[in-house]
C-alpha cells in the first residue's frame, strides 16, 4: 500500500492552507506565529510552489524562479520570516540587454537608468526625472485607466527603443503587456528601480528548507504530496452566511480524508479556488461571472543547462535579455517561435555552501498555454528540442564552446507549470489586474475563505506574493480571533 502522506494529521485545524507557494507559506507562518493551529497541504512532492528547484544526475541543481526580485524582499523576509533568510538576499550587478536596438549593461536602478536614458538614448534629464517622479506618485487607489503603452507614449513619444528598455524586463518578471494598466507597471518597475535586482544566495532549496524549519518552529503542520480536492462550506445558522467548515484531501495513500477547519487560505490560482475547489454554487452569480472573466497571465518555457563538474564559464552577466526581434512587442515575446529569451547565469556563488564549484544557465521564454496545450507527444518533444537548440545557439554568441561544457539539458513548458502547480492555463504569473478584486472579495462571499497567491500583477512575483500573504493572514487572523471569541465573523471581513 502506498504511503499516506496525511498520516498523523489531526481531524481539525483553525486554518488549512492549500498550497505551499511563497504566498501560502507566508500566510501559514504568520497564522502559526499568532497561535492558530495551521495545516499546510501541498500536492507537489516539494514545497515552494514556483519558488522551487530540482536535482538531476551528476549533482546538477536547477532553480525554477530564482532570477531576480526587488530589494523589498530583504525587509519582508526579515519581518515575516527570519534574519538568516533576509541576510542571504544579495544584489546581482550585471543585467544586460542585447537586441537589434541596443546593447547595454546596467545595475538596473534609478541612477543607472537615468544615466543610460540620457547618454545612450539621448533623453533630456528633466524628462527622465519627470517619468520617475510620475511613477513615484502613482497610487493604486487612483482611478487611472491609462495603459502602460499610453504612459510610455506620453513621456517618450515614438521612442520604441526606450519603450523596449522599460517594458522587456517587466514583461519577463510578471507577464504583463503594455495594454495592462499603467499602475501595475509603475508599482513593479519602481520596486526594481529603487535599488536594483536581488536574488537569494544559497539557492531555492536552502530558502525553502529554512522556511519550513521556521514553520515547524511556529507549530505549523506541513505536508507535501497532499492534494486538496474540495473546500466544504455550509450556511452559518447565526448569520445565514455561507462559511468554510473543512476540506477534503488526498495523501496518495488511498481514500481521501475530511479535515475540519474554520478558515481556508487558498494559494491555488484564484480561478481554481472559486470555480473548482469551493465550487461556483457557493458564490453569488455576479461573483462567479466576474471570476470567469478574470484573465490569467501568460506562461513560460525554460531551458535548463547544466555545466559539467570541473568546467567553468566566463562571466557574461547575471541576467542577459536577448532578442532578435527588430522591435519589442508583447506578441513577439510570447510567440511560439519567439526569438526573445533571457539567460539567467548561476555562478558558483549562487550556492557558496556547495563544496564543488558549479555553474548552470537557465533560458526563460514567455509562452502561451494555447500554443502548447494540445501538441501531440511527438510535436511536443520536437518543440522542446527546438527551444533547447535555439538556447544553445544563442549562448554560443557569448560562450562559443558552450555545447562542449553542457552535460545536462532539458526544457520545461507551460504544460510543466500546469502539471506541478495545477494553475489555470499553466500561468506563471497569476492573473491580470481584475483578479485582485475577486481574490480580496472572497471572504465576503464565503466566511473564512481567503486567497493568497499571485493576482493582479502587483501581488505576483516573490515579493508581491509574500507581501500579499501577510495581508491575507492578518485578515484571516481577525476572522479566527472573532470566531474564538464566539463573535459572528463580519461578513465583509475585508
Ligand atoms: C519560470 C518562472 C520564473 C519566475 N521568475 C521569477 C523571478 O525571477 N522573480 C520573481 O519575483 N518571480 C518569478 N516568478 C514568479 C514567482 O515564482 C511566483 O509569482 C511566485 O512564486 C508565486 O507564488 P504563489 O504564492 O502565488 O504560489 P505558487 O508558487 O504558484 O504556488 C501555489 C502552490 O499551490 C499548490 N496547489 C495548487 N492547488 C493545490 C491543491 N488543490 N492542493 C494542494 N496544493 C495545491 C501548487 O502545487 C503550488 O505549489 C517566476 C515564475 C516562473 C514560472
């Protein structure tokens, strides 16, 4: 009989967290610290969600989403995780852009961008300053309906080279396009511009191991290989409101189990949460219609290249944005045959704790689920082979003998993302802007039901999901505290 990964869990908890992405883990950690009895259930064999890693023969190790995040992670990790985690966040210094319009190397912060925009793109300093000032003053609560493209045109009319420089890295970071609201661009870009790009030194495996240690110290029960199949609800006799009463989960050991709880924090995609896990019947029809309309962001492909043990490669930069497209466009970036890819280069100092010096390179491409979803197995295999070959061809321009140095190569696609996370449309970056409203209004529909995960572009990425996890945990805490005091939880717990 297969191992039951749910063995030993209690029959009831204050809160069940569905999924162990950074949003779910952060919510769980805060709820645990606040003294609630919390169970985290993750269906994958590894914790971390998209912030995860995998190992391959010959001691290769690859990070899935450790490419770069804003400096705010240092503060968030110190406040909501541990000093040790926070102290391991280090800046990466060389971000390169190589395309038919320009070739630059930058630290990707406001000072350096101001210099580049002036010197390379000949934009007057006052214009650059006005742009940064405008971004700084943008407010989420302003009802500004402009798109990112419209904002670029206002500040840098007709300058598609400048638009490319500003947009390309953000499109890779969160899948946004220039038709998305300018505010989402403004928040994310300003976060990066404040002090550049950072990564976690030690690797995602070390980060998640430190996080799970901390969760255990805070009394959180955390289980992997456990799929949550259903969120149970019933009508609260006191208020008449629909409320959470438990979940059904399967730990791969055979029969599924029911676990009672007062609150659920779902780290699954918001559409999965409403339409599948809870089920449309629990929500007002207008809310279901709104959820159905939420657009998910695009997905991605990655090519993982492991450098043979003992080999080294020259320093070609930490993040290298390359493209052969004459001009930038969101369509080209996500095209099945895109020529745009970013190389993330992992030098030995990514994992200084390793006794052997290892290098790895990951090529990332944005991609659309619909292009990959229905490929036959032979076509799928051929498409993966093609993106590997193209990634190696692209790298040969920097490292001519790269093919001799690589002894592990494989590709991941939108289907891979979907397989491991179950996210609707294999999305890498959650939902478009409108997803945030649905996520935040969830507990008004079903008491005790919360969502912490990538939504609305701004609550996405490592920093966005951690910060959103904190916000959601504090709402769930108020709800649970009210329930413990025997008070009827407020319907509008937001
Ligand atoms: C290729 C790639 C590169 C990226 N690079 C960066 C980067 O460089 N910097 C950055 O900041 N961000 C990056 N991101 C985005 C970032 O990784 C994500 O935004 C963030 O990690 C998402 O966290 P999350 O909390 O939304 O949950 P996710 O990481 O999406 O995790 C959700 C978890 O819920 C689990 N789950 C879902 N349904 C169930 C269920 N029914 N039962 C049990 N478990 C369930 C899933 O298995 C998953 O583990 C990248 C993403 C991808 C795909």
